[in-house]
C-alpha cells in the first residue's frame, strides 16, 4: 500500500511532468489510478519504477524502454497524437531535432544509451559511498545526457523525469517535482549546458539524508 503522502506527491509529479509537454490531466483521476495500483500509462510507469527501487533493480535499456512505452501508450487518451506501434519501447529509427539542435543520429542511439547505462551501473553500485550532493550531481548529468541522446521518437522528457524519480529513490534521496510553470525560464535552458542542469537539480533537491564524513 502506497502511503497517502507519496500518492499526493506522485499525482503532482505526473500532472506536472505531462503539463511540461502541454498534456492536461485530471488530478482526481490520477489519484484514483494510483490508489488502485493501475499498471498502465504514466501511473503504471511510476508504480513499476517504485517496485524496481524496492527490489533494487538496476537501470537497464529494458527498464528505460518499459518506462517510455507505458507513458506514451496512453497519450492518445489524453488528447495527444497516437504513437506508432514501432515507436513503443523501441529506440528511434529516424533523426530528430529539439529547438533547432540536432540530437544524436538514430544509428548511434543504442550504443550511446549503453554507454550511459555503464556509467549508471557503477553509480548504482557505489551510491552509498557518495555524499548526497554528489549523488544529485550524477543523476543531473544522467538527465542531461539522456535528453541529449533523445533515444525515442516521443516520450523522452517524461521518461527522463520518471527515471530521475527512480534514481533519487534508489540513491536514498528525496525526489522533487519538475514544474511546468518554469519550464521555459529555467528547465529548457538547462538542455544547452550540463552545469546549468546540475544547478537546476541542486536548487530543487532537499537533502534530508545524513551527509557522510570523509572517514565513514
């Protein structure tokens, strides 16, 4: 059973993450989905990631694909364009650009994502040895690099934010909500500079975990 406080957090997280992409949700409906442990859509993705944290499942291409597929599969029900079946849980097969910036070529997506997974595998094996602020920095860099690769035709931002939630929980951190109100002024601007993304994450993270001393 998910604590009510976590349900309320996830309602806001999902609604705001969708709103960043100009997708509108009914918070009451999202809350009902969470309370009923719905295993589909954006709610299903977040609940699955919570279970992965609980069982210490490491990040993998399969988990990333599952997350994206769950999230984008329901977007037509929210008034967005339906996504082709071949783009559900599969790396993109075409080149894309974001705000005039060309992302990695589609032929390089698989290899680049695997390299990113290798970095995260190391992090997930040693995270408890790092200071909380260091963990935040690693996750912020992952978020930035993931969105530079832009591995899918659709659902990149929403899956990136969901995976950041998963990594925060995995690393003993308190996740934050990416809000739609400041997307243009702050969040989108961070896509051009990894240091800006790190600062964005640092500014929004509440470090409630006990910091380790160098000798611990």
